[in-house]
C-alpha cells in the first residue's frame, strides 16, 4: 500500500507517481489530501503538503486528481488519508460522498478516533466505503482490544509513536502489537517509517498490507522528475 500526496509536486506528476507505484507493485493507493497542520506527518510529507497547498490543491482539486488516478487504474482501491478538519468543514457525510464520487474506497482520518468519529463510520457505511481507524503502540492494551473488537474491516497500525518518516525498528514488541490489532479479524495495514524490502518481508506475515509513503516522497523531494526511482523503490518494497 503506497502513499502519495494529491498535487505534489504538481497535479500531472502526482498522477504519474500513482501510475509508477502501481507498476511497481502497489495493490492499494493511499492518497493524501494536503493539510496545513498535520499531526501524524513528519517533515517530508509536511513539506510535500505545503507544496501542494501553495499550488492551490484544496480538497476539491485534490479529489479531481484522485478521480484521474481512479479512471487510470479502476481496479486499484484508493484510500483517502487526511485530517478531521477537511472532513468536518463541508460536513462529514458530504465529504464522504465527495470521496465516493471520486472513486475512493475508504477513509483514513487519524484525528477522528474510532469511538468519537463525528459520524465518519456511519457515513462510510451509507456510501459503501470503509472507515479505517488508526491504532498506535502508545494506546493501552484495553483500548487496542476494544478497537479490534468493533468489527472494522481494516485497521491502520502505526508501527511506532510519533510522526511518519523516521526510521522504524521492527522488533518482537512491534509484531505483538500488530497481532493484537488484528485479534478481532480486521485486516491490518502496517506502516510508518518503512524504507526497505527487508522490513516488508518481516512485516508481511503479520499484516494484510505493508504501507510506505515518506520513502517515495523523499525521492521526489530530491528530484521531482525521478518517476523511475519511485517505481524501482516500489518494486523493492513489493518484492518484485
């Protein structure tokens, strides 16, 4: 599952990045709508979001990019990732419908917790989508088990506390955390700081999908034309 930002480094290139990620083996695309004050994103994705915002990629324009990507790869599920403010401003149900119309299959909104989500889960069910809550290692065992028991189809498991992009060490505690998240039958999406194929191999026995994002964003920050580098890294992480 590969992450990109709609509108970074520009609209046309973000569509090309999505295409490269799919060619590199991504079976799910997590597309972020740029937000000015993210709570879960590290420096790379914050910088990319700032670039997209400066180029005018609001929610509406971001979803137009998503629709183009969906039309290019209609069989690849697209999950929108953003923050509660962008969903709450037009109204949560309106936001979900906008996403559905753009070809989105699920929403990941980290600052809308599973038990106080402003109606996000209900709206997703109404429009045939999934709400994917986020689990973190800092959560208590009781709260993790409560989330796991709620019947979510998918749960995004952040592999460590903090923000995206920093190096992640995968140890036995990480694997135990992933197994707890999946106890109720949810398909676990595990990410935060995944950079190598070796990390993917370790995780793949414990998750439905390995999630990578900052590793691709950093390639484009270094060289906004390096689409081939994005595809090559996706192939490495996919084991192709």
